[in-house]
């Protein structure tokens, strides 16, 4: 009887499974065949195409604010990244943890590399964890969770009394970095209208510059200290971003036997700026629609838009239509979907663009102070030039806001990379001729120019490309995997950069321009053949273009009718 029962139950299960699939397909087709929904969706998409940058900014100021707030979390990763680059150039830090070379001290190459790489290794873990968590609880709560983690892990780096413990602290801090960098571009691209996507996602690069300016100013101020506060005080500044610590909660104790000043933090946190802001931030309406929470999505659109009921309903219809189109391509998103069908192409573009940030001179900017010293600039002047370099990067970021609305993503990327290729090879040539004070300053100026070009073109436009390339359904996962590709490329490149610049390594100084110039050529050639033009395309249009396997160089000219779903 048991065998008979099993035989009769088995065929009963399959029709039920197919029936569920059939119902889901029928529901999707019903939604896409709804004339009213398609009419409202088409009206919303047409309005987005017609809307200019300034009009969009005036109608969606709150969307800009929340996009900028989310992007501001990147300041924390930037701060710590540039901080490590400045530590290895600080006299007090070198004397405490370095080895004697000539008349001074140098941090051994292996420890210098470990300090640079540990945070990236932690972030590599973070970006993979961020995607599944975000798909489950949303961008807002995932980022709040990361801010709480960040507060805790800063303590380890601050109280570290050895290079090994500092490396561990940096690795643990890297995990929430991964959450920030995975979510910020995705969230920013989903809460603002089409005309503002380029400018708002480019704000990510500005956050990097803000972090570098704070680091440059702090390390320059503490550079002349000879005690442990030369590096501990800048480390403590990290608490300014996720939380504000009441100065009354800090007590100081001088230990004369060890001749050191120890900080005892009595936990009394009274203000939490980013935590509070993000607590009140609206969730991405795209994420809410994907989760079937349309009423909440409608309220989120109202908060992000101009409050016009008709526009709000039309925007909801446009998002619902796009989500349903993508639902036909696959079910619940998972990491394996990134490497299937047309999404494999989109994932490849995202990974290549992210990874290429390491190959066009960016690592010179990340280690600017140390680069200036190795180029022959005096110790104090190197810190001054680093501050100038950071401020110029900020200006370049601001200029990129005016480039993205008028020039294509592909155009900016190709011209920015070509410019840096030229500057990098000139840098290598200048470093190869007999050296004198003039050639030293020329190398420093070229390093600044390379950083400026990167901050105004390749850097910000990469974040725009990354946030637009992936499908809405897989965006939280795609931005995470793309950033993972960045770290896979960056970790060995950090070792290479340290080897090229360090006196205990190859000591190439400006000759590293030959290496980075060659890698930038590879990036340019790859982008020329494989990077499509994404400017002025709605997410529905991009889905259709990728689904049709349109060649990269035909993206701009291909016409997609507003009524087409496939």
C-alpha cells in the first residue's frame, strides 16, 4: 500500500508545480497587457526623457538629498584608505614601526602592503554578504547595520599597539566598507530620476575626495608630532562619520612609566548623524516593488518626488512595468543569475569597469604623499602637496557634474582614460632622465594632474556606468560582485604599487608611469569594443537592448519604442 501511495502522490506533485509557474506567467502577462498601466508607464518614461537636469533637481530635491546621504557613507572607506597611505609617510609612525634605511626609517614593504590590503580583503567579504542581506531587508536597514558594525571595529584600530593588530583592525573595518560601496551606487541610481542619475552617482567619487581632504588636513596637522597621537588622533576622527562622541565622555590618563598618553573612552554616544538620517530615509521604491510592497513604494515615490499624485502614480506604473519585464527573465535573484544569459554580459561590463579603476593612475592618488616623497619632494612639502591634490580632486568631482548630463558615459570614460595614458607615459619619461629639483617637481605636478583627470572623469563615470548596467532585479548583487572584482584587481596592484615606490622595493618613483600607462591602454581598448553608451536610457530600454544582444557601439543609435516590452 505504501508503494501504491507513493506512486499515486508523485504524479500529483508535478501538475501542481507547473500550475504555479503557469499562474505566475499569466499574472505577468496580465500586468504587461494592462492598457492603463502601460499608458501611465509610458507617460512617466516620456516625462523622464524630456526632463532636464535643473528641472529634475528642482522637482526632486529630497531624492538628491537622500542619494547624497547614502553616498556620504563612502567617506569612511575613503578616509581609512588614504589614512593608511599617509601613515607610512609619517615620521613618528615610521620610527615606531619601521626599519632604519639610511638616515631615516621606512615601513617594510610587506607591512606596508598588508596595511593597504587588509581593509580591501575585509571589504571583499563585505560586498558578497551585502547583496543577499540587501535583497532581504533593503538598502536602508543594511546600511544602518553596517554603520553600527563600523562603530565597533574602529575601536580595534584605535587601540592597536602593533602593526599586526592594526592590520586586523583594518580588515574588520573593511567588512562594513563593503556594505557601503555595494549599496550606495545602487540606492542613488534608484531614488533619482533619469536626468540626475549621472550626477548623483558621481557623488560617490566626491565622497572619496572629501575623505582624502580630511585625511590630508589631519595628517598634515599631526605630522610634526613625535608621539603615538600622530596616528591615533587621525584614527579617532573616523568616529565623526557614523556617530558624534560627546567630548565630555572622553577622559585622559597619563602613564609616566611608559611615557605615553592613553585614551579611555567611556561610552556615552549622544548623537548619531548618519544613523539618524538613514533611519528617516525612504527605502528605494524599486526594491519595495520587487518585494510586492506597492503601497509602501507609492509612499516612497511621494517622498522622493514633487508630491503630484498623477506623477507619483505614473512613476509607480513605470517601475512596476520594468520589474514585471525583468520577472519574465528570471525568478528570485541569486548570485548565479549574474552569470547566466544576457546578465553575464552586464556583470562582465560592471566587473571590468570597476576593476579598471586600479589601472589608470588611481593608485598614485591613493598613495600621493608617499609618491611625492619618492619623487624627491621634501617631507613637509609632500604633505602640503597631498592636501592640494585632495582639494583639486574635489573640484574635479564637482566639474564632473556638468560633464555627465551633456556627454555620454562611454565618451567620458574613453577620453579620460586616453588623457591619463598620455600623462602617465610623460611621467615615466620625466623620471627616466637625469634628476634634479625641476624634474622632481614636474613628477609631482604630473601626479596631481593624473589624479585630477581621474577624479573628474574615469572615477565618477565608473560609478554611473556600474549603477546603470545591471538589471534592477539583480542590482544589489551586481554592484557587490562588481566591487569584488575591484578588490580582486586592487589587492595585487597595491602590492605592485608598494614594490614600485618603496625604497626597500624597486624604488622606481615616477617610472611607475610606464606600468600604469600600459595597463590603462588595456582598459581603453577593452572599453572601446565592449562598453555601451547608457546615457538617457531608462531601465526598461536597457533591459531590452541587452536582451536583444545589441552591439556596444550601436546602443546610442538604436531606437526603442515606448510601447515595447521585449
